C-alpha cells in the first residue's frame, strides 16, 4: 500500500501509517498479538472519556480495549477481539504542540497500547521507556 509522502493527516493516512508500523513489528510480537485489531477514530467517544474520568478529549491519544494476555484464560467465553484505538485529532494536536513527527507519535502510541495487551501498566511502560 502506498504511504503518502507527507505526514499522515487524514483518517486513511493514519490507517496506512498504523498498518506500516504494525507490519514492521518483530515477528514474535505479531504471533502473540493474534486477533488484536487497530482502529482509527477522530476522538474517543463520550462514554469512554467518562469511564476514564477524562474531561478533555485531547488528553487521550490511544486506548487498548480488551483483556491483557496475563489475564486471559482458555476457559474464557468467546469475546470480541481486543482492539487498539488511535485517536487522530489528539495525536495531530500532540505532534504539533510538541514539534514531533506525526508518524513518530503514532508509533509511540501504538507500541504503548500493545504494551497494555501484554499486561504492562502505564507505570511499567514509563519505567521501561526511561531505562529504569
């Protein structure tokens, strides 16, 4: 699939960028991710923001929705596939305010949400990123 030469801006551009980042993940990651899907939305919906006690929709760049691997069991009832949401407008805003490449922010958010799939907390991932 063709990747636009400029930074991702549109919904379609974000999907293309996310798929490219996904394809570049190590094979052992992809094997464990299984049926996890990635979805792009402009913002999180009102219900999600309310559940997370977030009043400013620009504060949420992405979200993992599912049951992390450490909590899964073969005896669990069949459920919807785990999903990772990328919120396009907050990501664009964050990239602009922090003078970061949009693709870099998409990559960071996607990896962060994949971390939740593996059972890492935000604190765990902050420690990993800081080299601690």
